[in-house]
C-alpha cells in the first residue's frame, strides 16, 4: 500500500469517526463489507428468528449454505445492528442432532418413517379421534414463532374445516395479558405507537423488563438517544438489579406484585397535583370498574367472566385515596419520594414519556389489570398516540403479533374478531368458503387448560408446532406426566429434539426459518417477508405444508388448494382480505418483498403506513372531526379501569421463604433448543443457575457455583448458585433462567394465571433453597 | 546530501485542536466515578457491565482523539510489557507517592478520567475498575531493572484476537471479565492499545453482541442432550 | 499534494443526486453512509491550483448543503527551500 493510498484511507477514517461521533449508529459500506466476508456471497433479507424487536437481517448464502449474518442497514428497526443471537442464528442449522426424518413410535421405540407415511398416520389418527370422540377431542398448539401462513392454515383447519375451537398457542404464555389490556382499554389490539417514538421521547420508564438483554437492539437505540440528546433519561423499575438497571439513570426496586400499587399511586399523584389533562379525559375517556377478588385459576376448569360497571371521575379519585404514596410504601417497597418522582415525570407536560414493558407485567396473576393501570397513567395525562409520548407494550416473540394475535391462533379468535361474534364468523365463513354454522361460537380451552384437558384425558390428539411446552409451561411437574399418558396421541413438528418431542407419538421434521418462505409481524405492527434461501435437509418441510398435507388427507383438499412452491404467497393473499380497511389493512406482497418491512395499517392510496393510531393527525381511520378517536370502542373512547392491588396467590412463608422469579439471558432464546446448539452462545452461558443475593447466600452457607436445591410445593430443581454475576436479586428473592431442559425450573413454578387473560405468572411463587 | 523534502505528516490539526481543548477541559468535567449512585453497597454489586455505561458519555469524545496527531498512543506490545502475564495487574511505570492520603482520589485524578501527560508523552490509561480504590494493593512501581536471582519465567502468550464464529460476526471476548467492567478503558479512548480499538465505541451495550469465550479446553465446545 | 477529507451533508432529499454529482467530480472519492443522510468525501489533488479549482467546484454544487473539513495531509518542503504551503482551516 503506497503512502498516498494510506493517507486517503486515514483521512476517510477520520471523517467516518467524526460522523459517528455526531450520528451514533451510522454505518458505512466499509464497516460491513470488504475484508470481513469472502467473495461470492448472496445477501438476502429476512426478519430475525428471535425476539419481538424484529430486526432486519441479511443472510449471506454461498453454495447453498448460510455462511454469515449481518444487520440490514435499510431496516428502520435496527439500522444495521443486531445482537449476539441474531448474528449467529444460522449456526443452529448445522447441529448434528437435527431432525431430518419423520419418526413414529412403535412398541416404545422411534422408527424412521417416510414423510408420506407419517402424514398419512397423523391424518388418520386425527380423523379417527374425531369420529370416535368428537371434534373437541383433537387440538392444535402452535406458536408466536410460527409464520403467518402457518398460523393461518392451522386456524382454517381447526375452526373452518373440522369445526373446533381447540386451537391455542404459546403466545398465551407471553402476550395474553397485553392483548386483554389492549382490548379492555382500547377495544383493539396492538400498540398505537411505533419504534420511532424512541427518537422523540425524553423519558423512558421501563416497567419490570430487562430491556438491555431482552430487547437489546431497541435498548441500544435508547442508549444512542441518551448519548446524543441532552434531555433523555432512562428509569428502570424492577424487582431485580440487572444490566438494564446499571445502564439506567435511576434504578428503583420494588416488591413483587407491588407494581399494581405503584401504578395506582402514580395516578393518585397525577390527580392530586393537578397534572391531569382535563380536556383530554373529558373528551376521550370513560371510567369503569370490574370485579375484584377474581381468583388465580389454580383449579381445573376455572372460569371467570368480568363485569364492567361504569363509574365517574370522583369515584375513581376516592378509590385512589388508598394509594397515596406514603400509604403504599410498605406494600411496594418503594419510597413515597420515588413514587412522586415517577409521577412528576409523567405529569410534566414538557416531558415526553414512553413506558416500555414486557413479561414483568404480562406474566402476572393480575396482568390484564397491570396493563390497564399503565394505560390509565397515559390516559390521565393525555400522553398517548403521539411521537415520543405513549405506552408501548413490547412483544416477546418474533411473530406473536403477526401470527398469534393478528391471525388469531387462540381458542376465542378468528383472523378478524372473535368466535362469539356472528359478523366475524360470517366473514370467516365467506373467505374460507365453509358453511357458516361450522365455525363454533364458544371458546374451549386456553393453553394451560388445554394441557390440563390432556392430563384429564379429554383431549385425545394434540399437534404441537414450533414450540416446546414441556420446558415452557408452568408446573411441568404436572403436565409432563399428563403428556406421557397413553390417552393422548401426540404429534410434534420441530427442527430439533426436545423434551416435547421426547413424549411424541409422531415427530415431524420441520424446516428452519430461512429454509422456508414466510412472514412475521413484530412489536411495532411491522410485517416482514422473506424468501426461502437454503434447502431443508432430509425430509424436513415447512409446518404450513405439513398442515396442508394432513388437511388434504382428511378430505379438506378443496379448502387447501395451495401450491407447494407458492403456498405462502397464496395464503397471505387470502389472509389479507380479513384485515381490509383503514384500521388494519396489510400491505400487498409486492411491497413487502421490496421493503424491509411495512407497518400496518398500510394505506394503499398513499403507500404510507399509519405510525400513530387513534390520533387523527396521523391516522386516516379516525373520525376527522375528532382529534383523538379510539375507534376500537363503539363510542370512540378509551377506558380508564379502576383496578385494585390484590396479593399474589403464593407468597413466601416460613416453609418456603423465597420469591422465585424466572426469565431469560441475552444469549439464550426461550427453551434453548436453538441457541444451545450454537457453540458461541452455549459457551457463553453453558447451563442454568440460581441467582442469590450475597447476604442470603452467606446466611445459607452457599458459595458461588455450589449446587443447591430450589424446592417448591410442586417440585425440585437442582442448580448451581450464581452470586454477583449476571443479575442481583433483592434479598429474599432468587432468579433462574429457563433455557435449560436439564435444570427444568418450570417443575417448580406455579400454574396460576390472570383470570381475564389466562396468562400464567412465571415471576412469582414461593421456594425454599437448600444445600445439596 | 542535497536538498530533501522533509515529509511532515499532519498540518491540519482541526481535530487535534479540538482534542487538546477537550483534554484540558476534561479536568473540569465531573468525575466519571463515584457520582452515579451505587446501586448496592459492599454486600452486593455487579462488577461486570456497569462500568461501560458510566463511561459511555465520553465515548463520543474518545473517538475524536484517535486522530489528534499527538504522539504517545499505546500499542498492544507496550500494553502486555507492563503485565507479568495476560490478566496480571500492570506495574506503575512512573514515580508514585507510596503513601498517599487518599489513594483512590490520588490515582484516579489521572486514571479515572484519562488525559494526556506531556512529561511522559503518554495518555493515562483508564482503569477498568474504578470502584476499587486500594490501588497499590495490586499495582506496584518499578524501582530496578534487574532480577534478584535468575529466572526461567516466560510470559504466556496473549489471547488470540478476532475470533469470530461466522465471517463478519462480532468477535468473542477472549478474556475474563472479572475486574474489567469498563470495556472502553482498553478498547476505546486514546490510551487504549491501537490494535484493539473498536470502530464503534459509541455503542456501549457491548455485551449485546460480544460474549465471553476464553477458548480454554475445559469448556464443552458443543452442547449435547 | 493535499489529501483532504470532509463530511458532506446533502440538501434534504438530495442524497442520491449529491452522490451522483460527486462521483463525476474530478479528484473526489465519495463514501455514503448506508443508513443516514450524510457522506464522507476524500479529495486528492496534485497541487495548490488544482486544490483551489476543486474548492470552487465543490462550493458550487447545489445539492450540497454543508461541507465540513475534517482532516488533511500535505507534504511540506523543508526550510532550505523556503517554501511552505499554507492552507486555511475551514
């Protein structure tokens, strides 16, 4: 390299450094090309396989194999950045124990079978079960990681073809409370804002979510903003100290379940300090209260239906008297001063505030109430549906929005609306071309109850796709024996062997992510399309095609006339019809193929997306005479719900003195079936552990790395102790990540759930810690 | 010898000027250590990860100093020459008051915030563990160059850098994170060894993409059920 | 002799046009940012006259909103020659 060339390179580097100083996150071609990658690589776009952020990725394919991954600089979600899981996701494909052939259990052993034969068996068994025991004896359990086409054909098969509402998905375990919160407050699901809110906000308040590890790329956008703007701060409100707490400007710790009281206390302060946006509340809000003392779903066949009663502002105000900040200090563990500090941030008309939350609020026995309560704060102050100002419910899985919620793979849902609504059933019947009365009008089982029904012998056939319930359900100590019973024929479609495939009668090998074409929808209502990039090994095929093949064998071929090559496109075009209209229109396929992703509602006339819903400045679906129109509700108004504090079902006592909290770490996704098979991720966190506070550990005589028993009324798990490593629980609390199938913490957890959303609480139960 | 052109590298010191102004103003800036409230006391703290967030406000400034043209940047050989073995506490290469009144304050004046020291023609290295203030417990001065008795000690090799799982993926962290909570101390800023400076010090959630992997043989390389 | 680098900001919505114009401008190498509306420009001219001529061209480009000089290099002849190049800081 001659001197002149060197000088030019150095000069360019200086300038690029200066630009990065001004505009953090900027990417130049030289950052991500040239020396890093060997020549002859084709780069194709896709959404990431993992969390609900929905980063745009570019997968590098060479000679038919995926050899590299980089962030898509054209994606406005991540602007070229990824996290460690995203960068290495394609490496799980080459795992040695990958499922490539169908396996059928014969005389206690798995026998390799041709896919044709296996699908014949699945269809025959499903039909036989329906003939003998009725439609509601068969069930399907899909996933917030299923693609949109996969969710759609499952729904069409179960509800349109067979005529049963026995369809549920693992999103019941992660986002149900968020959905119930949206529906009870706004009458319509999914956030009203988008990620661009991050660019406009002054204050980010995180409610019980470890965003630095769980939505890392979004969190980096927050950190970015804080670096470049003077007036940005991050507040972490959590029960445990994490990376997020360390990065935040202020970390406030609260007692488990205390969040209910904190939110109400903030509303008390807003009202009593005159920080309520009176005209907003008068024009756009109604007040209601529901039932109290609503139970925890611990009993089989637990049923609950809420009853709304209208109240007025004065009643709501006097209800909040019990939540004056000094009165709830003991309950919440938060000082009155800190509660007032939070309230002052929300109440300051010159500060734009975004609240972020995820599993801390959703996986909660009062999860629906918690979602309502944070919406109350934003509705009282009118800080909603505006750039940088509003509540943002973050989604956990890559397509819990796009598939589970928007396609509606739940017992009570249809692609548009709910099974209990006549008009919605009529629309489904029309698009699916099935007789109207075939679609049943009563929901059957939610996820937890579905597996209880398997245990009781009521469900005799279940087909599980793209999820691992025998690691991810609460109280697996009950549901594993339940699934092992002979009374239920179990079919599992997965890419890898898991504890769930271990109990299957038929295992169908699935194609992984880039081995099929598909669509996902992320937290901010962004739908993303991708094309198949590599071939699946052996006889592995996409889940959607398995469902179609089985449906045809059962005699429903006329309802599933899709082609093998293009079924994902044909299905999406059919599905789109359900959402036509200004409130939910999905972009056409041609646009989705071109762009890195498109937010819905997509307005065909302008080619633009509605970024902020319910605000007539940004949302053409609004009544133009109103400034805000919450059109999900018939009267166009949002609801402020009066919701009290109610204790958790199982609290620490003398016998079980610790709170158990569960969650994830950045390196591992959910049950680890993919990420543990990626060497760099496995080597970073090789196994699970139980985090203890050092003072608690000292009292128990436990040192770092020592094996201990975590014991509850439901079971025991043995884990090595972790002290002062990744996270610091408060005294009297422990934390365990749930990715490890050999250290199965869900044997210990409790299957209590929010009676409204039916979502289990994985964050709170009582345990005892014993040295081995 | 006849007339010869003396080639001088830099004549524009736009950035250098800015850099110099920055350095002198650093001493007026708020202390980077200790002002942020400690989340926990001596009975519990997370040593890892928090330091980089504290330094993050200066990440942007550090980048400007890369090309300031001032001599005295550290290189990786110089870095390791101060350490008996990779991971050992570096010796103190300058005269030091051995019984300072307030050790933390004394050392952290220069090593907490960094800055250029003209007398030594060097940038003061930033400590990766500013929360530990009994500095002389581990860091000692060099008073003589010889040995007391002959020794066969050979310094072990430094860890291999740039190990990536896939082409273009973020390199793993080839060293222990214990006592190293400020990634920017060694990977950003003018005192960082030139060879391991990162191109993106403004992205401070480092552990989002880079995970520890010391590559020692006693770690299982592949997970099996 | 001078090698200089700049940060170039296009007028709103004119990033692509600015890139095209600069590609056609002599002595210029342009490196656009992939995800923001900004470019890096490196210029390499033979002597002061070329440098001055280039300067005139650059400041006349209508798609260009701002041009910030970041760094530059030049060979300086030693004292026996009694000649030194003088360039402004911009």
